[in-house]
C-alpha cells in the first residue's frame, strides 16, 4: 500500500464526476433491501453473514455500464455504499432481536411491533455512521499504509477494474440464478432433501450430516479452508467426542436441564436430542468465552483506538477540496444527542436519560474498536457477537443489581445489546466503505449521506423481514435456528434468572481456554461447537474447493488469483440467490391457499408418488445434487476458459 504522503486517489480531488445521483440512490436502496433480506435469512440459518460491498459494486457496474450505457466509478461506489448498509443492519439485528420473538412465544413479554424494531435498528444504525465520522481522519487518512482495510481495498480494486464489470456482474448473477433455482426445487417443490443425515449405529451418540444448500457452500468458499476447518473441528468435537461420551456414561442418568434420561432422549430424538439438550449449552459457554477472550486480547488495540478517536474529533481537514469535505461536526454531535433523547423516550428501551447517554458512550467505544479491528482483520472477522455478549453481560448485571430483573429487565438488556450490536456492525461497514472512497477519490460528505440513507431504508425494512421469517418458520426452529440470538437469550436468562445449566456452560468456557492455549482461533472453533454439524460440513466442502483452486501448480499466480476471485463473486451470488428465494418461500408459507398455505401447495405439485420416490428422497440424491452445485463453482473458475 502506498504511504500517505505519496498517495493520490484514482479520481483527483479537482475532478468532479457523477456520484450521489438518482440512479445510484435507487439502485443502492434496492440492493440494501435485497442484501439485507438475504443476509438476515443466512445469518438466522447458520449464524454468519457475508459482506455485500463487492457484490453490490459488481452488480452496480453491470447495470450502469451495460444497461444504462454510462460510466462513473464514484456512482458505482455510491451504490455499494448504500447497498452494503442493508447487510450490516441485518447482521446487528438478527444476532439479538429474535430473542424477543422467542420470549413472546414462551409467554414472556410481548412480540415487538414493526415500529419498535424499526426505531431500535434506526438508533443503532445512525449512531454507527455518526460515530465513524470523527474517526475517519484518525483511521482512514492518518493511518493510510498502516491499516489495510482488506474489504475496502478489494472493493476499490474491483471498481477500478471497471472494464471487467460486465463479466464479473455476469458471474454474480449466474450464481444467484443457479442458487435460486436449486433452492426452489429443493425446499419449494421438495424434489430432493435439503438436509441429509447419516447415523453411526456402531458409535452411539455420534452422527454426521449436512444441509445441502447453496449458501453454505458459498460461505465456506468465501471463508476459505482454514476458517471452515476450524468450524468443522468444533462440530467434530461436539458430535464425535462429547455426545458419544454423554451417551456412554449417562444412558440411565437424568441430567439437568433435560426432563428425561439420556437414553430416553436418544431413543426419541437421536443424536440431535443430545445436542439440543446438552451440547448447545457447552457451545454457548465456548462462544461467550471466545468473545471475551477476543476482547481481552484486543485491549491494547482498544486503548490505542480510543486515544486516536478522541484526538480525531479535533482534527479536521484544513483544505476545502472535494475529497476532504465531511459532514460538519456540529451536525454529528447534534445527531448523536437527538438519538440519545430518542433512546430515552422510546418505550421499548426503559432507561432514563443518563442511561441513554451511557448507551451512547458504550456505543462510541465499540464503534471505535470495530472500526479499527476491521482495518486489520476485515469485516468478515469482526467479533460483533463478542462485543454484544460483553454488552449483554454488563447490562444484565447492572439491571439486576438495580432490581430490574424481571421481564422488563430482560427485554431492556436485549434491546440495549441490539443497539450496540448494530452500532459495531455499521461502524465496521462504514469504515470499509470510506476506505474504498478514499482510494478511488470519492467525496466523504456524499458517502456519509449515502450511508445514512442506506441505514434508514434498511432499518425500516428489517422489521418486515424479521416478522415474515418469524411467521413462516419461527425462530429456534430447524429452518431458522437463529444461533446467535438463541445464545444472547441464554446469556440474559442465565444472568437474570440463574437458571442456566452452569456446569455445561463452564465446560464450554474451559474448552475455549484450552483452544486458545493451543493457538487455535477461538471464535470459529466455538461457533462450530455451538452449531449443528449439518452446517459446518457443507462449509468445509466449499472451503476445500477454494483450497484446490489456491494450490494448483500448473496455473500462473495471476490466473489462479483470478479464478479464486471469480469464485468469491459466484459464491456471493449463491448466498444471495438462496437468501432471496428463502424469503420468497417464507412469503409463500404465510399466503393462505385452500385449507393450508401456498407453500404447502408448491410442495404437492410433483406428480403423485414422485416426491415419495425412494431414490429422489434418499440421502445420496441430496449429496449428489450438492456435488453438482460445487462443480458449478468450478465451472465459473477453473473451467471457465474451456467454455
């Protein structure tokens, strides 16, 4: 990366080109809603989301260059700036808000309404952008050449390589179409099973399986073989070590919190029953410990970031050039004060004004941490959930110490955690976008306005998306396990009610400590321990496809990198395609049709007997279809020159 003194943006400061236009706003808004919906579905299913910046930039180039026959790199950058906000708002919201829906199903509190969800999301999203504005000079400009901001750089490279925009957009759309068709056939028409299981009768308590769906393969490819293997390693420990041990030593034992003996649970629910009754609490302890360990390791970085942030408030650009203009500081401070007042008067957040100000202070702290951390490790590795867990623990303990430990205290804790979670996610996304803009020469003021616009639209949309998914399948179900939100729910309940199986949780804590001592990244391993192995297995297969592309010896370095990059774009399309069709199927599931729903009607469209065919409904058929899907990934990478 160039040193700050020698750096020159792609578009000079004295050159004015289209940027915040009606076209960029409309396309950006559409992509914000689409990627927000797709990532909400993905995150609620597997506990992970993916960055939308590069896919949004590529789609924008395809639309503006090919369909509208015009070129503007800054206009394309504005589209991805607005569009990526949807993914970040969704990421922050789905990690926490589904807990409120699950409590309502259990008779604890009321289901949040659309206005409450929108206001909570809006408060967090706007604060995330406003907090990042005074950090821009300290982190983006002053530390250029020090903080790489990997996604920001990658997005800038894609935008600068604008002449390749058409073919790259085609790759994203190909993945989107193939994944959409695959998902519709598998889960809409029910032509073949989307989840396959293989029980091991000679090794009681163990099992292996996978959800043969496009998004999981795509996530595995984007994460790579290393992260995917950590996830799978955690699943292996749970499903091939801990669960068989529980069955071996506890067949006739009644273990808390289950109401049946281990043998009875296994007889009725199989290995999945052991996971849901015991292992998920061990996994929750590991994830919580992993998040806290990550924060403790980052304390020197946090201190440095906080110092820089405080100094950055007083450092403003001396010049008035286009690439130095930002939202005025009085606008930023006024906006923060207004949001604090809104948090104070919002019924969904029962805190007084000092409490609202404390939320704002915590939010700025985590925004500073998030913005700097993504500059080093990238947005995909930003431990937002760890920050949310730390916030929930502190908030729950404070509320309980003040006597607010009932339903109101639990709802308040989750709501505060939601705001902090969204602040951290948005601040990380905004910093990557501003880095992209810095490299290509965009106007910070216009980018910041674009971020705010994307946040407003995404916050208004996320409530409807959450409601739709809740009505269609319900959170905590097999279709939408909502792993992060379930974990947050467990943490708050445990602190407030003291009814957690603490022995299991503490076992998970010490597993995380052992993993950290061994030098293995804790969070991906802990998430793999917490999630069903059906999710980490297909991710590993996707990661192995990328490993194959990276390790080929008879391909030049440049060609190999191009293949890997094409695979990332295609995988982004796979994720978006499944997520969007998943939302469509959720709509069908709530549309009445006869005595049932339109979704049920779709599943009965196959000719009589075909859907019950032993070949089509077998595990091997589902596995065969997933292998074909992975081969399609190679078609757009290693085999693309053979077209």
